[in-house]
């Protein structure tokens, strides 16, 4: 059984005396040892760390992280030890190298990001889908597209799935009663994988979360309406153990600017794998795939060689959005981009 400590920290205005003694009394095997775990939640400078055997501790980062300006992130693999400070049960001594990190949601080491868009109410924002695909591509995270609310418009759901699938994306549609395909894709043993949701508010991220977790953990839209809080029901990022890995719901958002994230112009094409794989054939390796002579990407789009014949308009529109994002980022001074990247 999982043992948990209810650690009430000073930031919440609650006393936490004796927490260290409690840890020592309950888990003598941790005294004088280093132990590793994963950060599942962070509030007010305190981090919940889950050890591989399921025990949970609250830890505070060593001063050095404050000096280096590095803030531990949910999803970070850390090494901790117990302290002699009565206020702090454990200290984070080391943070392992991240395989990737997202800014929104703030999350490290994501394996799959489920991009959740409803087929209707709200209608899918195709530009936002492309932005999220770029963010995944640049971070090296596998995107899984999910079109929810299939029960409201099955035809639109099938069309959306079809359009992205023929380009090679992993994409599913779900409804209240049917998320079998997505479930089967995710499998039963996640082997410590972190699976997160991203997408606009009200698209059903929390609903899907609960469906996959098999129990109601996250508050969904309807409940929050009763509380009068309206949309943006989900507020913080927390890893919840699920199928041998972790699932995390994330707050929805309506806008997202690639330029604010300090993204490099060359990273835009990572969201367009159907273009990326052709870019090796461009005449110049500095090709921006816009108007350059001998551009294999532009030629393939113009000749209708990408994707199947029914989706040529879709490919053309994807290419137009690619150009839009690429030109937008090319306009920003490289120095400003660097600053934005460092301050994000
Ligand atoms: N018809 C239909 N409605 C759905 C489906 N999934 C979710 N909803 C409804 O959509 C609304 C929003 O669902 P949530 O799961 O709270 O959405 P969310 O993406 O978590 O929203 P935020 O937390 O604000 O980002 C709720 O009223 C859900 O009941 C679905 O498959 N079909
Ligand atoms: Mg939610
Ligand atoms: Zn090119």
C-alpha cells in the first residue's frame, strides 16, 4: 500500500513541525541515503517526489538551484536526501538531465502529448493544432492528436482524423462513450511514461483524463459551471500514477504564440513531418522552403505529390501556415529570440 505524508507547508499558512521526525520514524531506510524519484507536483517551492516504490515525500531544492536560476519542473527525475532542518523533510540534491521540457504546460520528460481538440463546441482551431505540432516537433515529443465530442458530429470527426492520418500523424477521435482506439494505442503498461494533455479550454481534456484513468480525478466543465467558475477548470499540473506511468491533465489555453516561446525559425518545419522529409532534397541546405530555387518542398506541394489526392487543399493550407509561422519567426531579431528563450 502507498504510504503518504500530509505535509502542510508554511506557504499554505499551516504548521509542519515534526515532519522530519515522521519521515525518520516511518522510513528509517531513507536516513543517510540518497533516493531517486520523480517530481509529481510543485507548489510554493515545495515539490512532491514520488519514489519508485510508490512512497511520496515533499522536498525542497538545494540553494544551488536558486543560484543557477533553475526551477525544478514537474516530470523531473531527481535525487533527494533527508535533511536536519525541522521544516524540510527532504532536499532535492540533483536533477537529472531532461529529455525534453515544455513551457506550457510546464512539464519535463513528456513521452506523449495528447493534443485534444473537439470537433465542435468549440470547433477545432487548425492554426493552434499546427502550433502545438511544432512545439512537439521542436521538443522531440510524440504528438497524439485526439478529436473529441465525436458524438456531436461524427462526419467532422472522421474527416479530421482522415486528414491528419494520411500525413502520418497518430490521430484518434473519441466521445463520452468511446475512447477504445486511443486506449489501445496507449496500452496497459506505460513503463514510467509521462502522458500529458494539451489543448484549448472546454475540449474535454479532463473528461478524457478521467476516462483513461478509469476514475474521476479531474474536475470537468459541468462541475465547475455549478461552482460558477466557468471555463478553465483545471489549474495546475500534477502527475497522477496510471497504468505503470503517469497521466497529467493541464489547464486549457486559447492562444499561444510561437514567438513568445523563443522558438527558432528552423524549428517550424519539425511540426510538418511531411515537408521535413523532403527538405533533404532541396538545392540549398539553408532553404527556408518558401521561394528558394530548387526547393523540393514547394515543388512537391505545387505538384500535388504530398498526401493523398483527396487532401490536396489540406496540404496546401498546411504549407501556407508553415510559411506564415516561418516568416513570422524570421522577422524577430535573433538576439531577442535568444532572450525570450532564456526567460521562458
Ligand atoms: N458531447 C460531448 N461533450 C463532451 C465530451 N467530452 C467532454 N465533453 C463536455 O465538454 C465540457 C468540457 O469538458 P472538460 O473535460 O472539462 O474540458 P477541459 O478540456 O478539461 O477544459 P479546461 O479544464 O477548461 O481546459 C464538459 O461539459 C464535458 O462534459 C464528449 O466526448 N462529447
Ligand atoms: Mg480540464
Ligand atoms: Zn526547400
